[in-house]
């Protein structure tokens, strides 16, 4: 009975949360962060397009836009939030029953400053997601679901969140365990998620910018945090506005100059991620390349990085994509009601 209550509570809590999100714009609103980040990259695609011949409202633009809101909000409302509420409680109760360890009460990062919690949480989550992404390409079964993401015909920021609803289940289930063991809280996860949301939009967007620009943006972020004493980073104490501006400017310049030339080896980028969607790859790379979601470093460490030349105009997709369902309904059922077709990523 207690787990049925968790199930019902999952529905009601998420429904109330979603109503509140929409009715109350704020700095901690996923809904409006998604809108703002998407609008930002849409404007960049209009102003500085990488593929200049690609239409602003490219093929499947509106379908991908629907996917953004479906995977972020509607899927959780339909079933995921309620089901996950039950599974999380079962998992936590099982851990406590077997080992006596209470995941909710014992947080190994309790004594860490917030900046360290965020950094550890981000790196661990990105590393786990890198392995999950590889699994989606190596497993015949999971590849059928992942085909939805690779069915994109023209790349743009909204393609970031075009993926099968089963990927929500796979990613969130497998990444929950290490994050729960670390004790990453909802507030910590919110900050990490907004950063990775923005970078995921960037990876898929129809723009190309220098590593010195993205390095400067990382420096800018660090400068804002340091100057305002955010994330428990209070290096400078209370500063006047002019001094805060100076800290931000110096941090931005330092980020650009010090890490700019290395950014495309550290972080994923449109130039790197386009090859992940390539229609054709060498035989020895048939299971895919460039699996990084935010960080590129894992691909360089494990030998899956592949950027043979500028891939701006390469064909994207996979063999058989011509016959892949074009509408949301057919794509949502693909891999569930249809027979599996072929091996994963064989091109």
C-alpha cells in the first residue's frame, strides 16, 4: 500500500510542480530555462549559421521542438515521475534493508563546498552517461530506440532532445545509482542539468565558434561565481560592482587565453558531434564515435574520438533511415512493437 501511495503521490506532485513551473517564471524554473536556452541558440543559428544553405526552420524543426517538451515534461507527467517515485523508494529501502545504509540520510559530500559537489556531480554524471551512450550503440535492442535520435536529417539545437522515451528510462535509471550514492541533491542536479542542457543544445546547433569563445564563456561563468560568492566560492569577500566586473572580465580573458586552444579536446562541439551522426563511418568505427555528451575528453582517453576533417556538409543518419517512421507516433512505438532491424550503427 505504501508504494501505491508513492505512485499516486508521484503523479500529483509532478502535476502540481508542472503547473507551478508554468505559472511562476523564475531562476529555478526548468520550463523557462528550456525556453531561454532554446531561444538563445535559435537566434545564433539565424545570425551565424554554420551551414548557410540550411533553412532556419529546417526539416523536422517543429517535431524536434515537440520532443523537447515531451521528453522534458510530458513523459514524466504521463508515467515516469510516478513510476520512478516507486522505484527510487524501493531501491533506497532495499539498500537500507541489506546494508543498513540510508541513502537519504547519509550524504558522503555533506562536508564538501558546493562548488566541489557540483564539479564532482557533473564529472561523474557525464562519465556515466558516456558509457550509457556507448551501450545504446552496442546493444541491438537499445540501438532500435536510439535510432530516433539518429533519424535527424538536418542538425539544429532542438535535435538535442529528440530521442525515444525509453532513453529517459535507461539514462535516468543507470545514472541514478552513482549520483544517489554520492548524495547529489535536487538543487545540485538542477544547476548541473541547466549547464549540460545548454552545452547539449550547442553540440547540436547549426553554428561553429572558436574554442577561444567557448573558453571565454567558461571563464565568464567561473568569474560570475567567484565575484558573487556563489557555489560557496567566496574568494574575494564583498566586492563593489566595479570590482565584480573586473573579476568577471579577467576570468573571461583568462579562460579564453588559457584553455581556448584546448576547448575542443575538453568539451564536445558541433564540429565533433556532427561526426557522431554521420551516415557513413569506417568499418572499424561501425559502432559509432564521439559519444561524449558534454565532455569530449572521454572519447580521447578511450580512443573513440573521430574528427577526420570538417564535417559541416556530411550526410547524417543511418542506412535505412529513408524508411524510418517520420511522425512522433511511429517513432515512439519503434523498438517496442516493431521487429528489430539490422545491427547497431553498421555503416
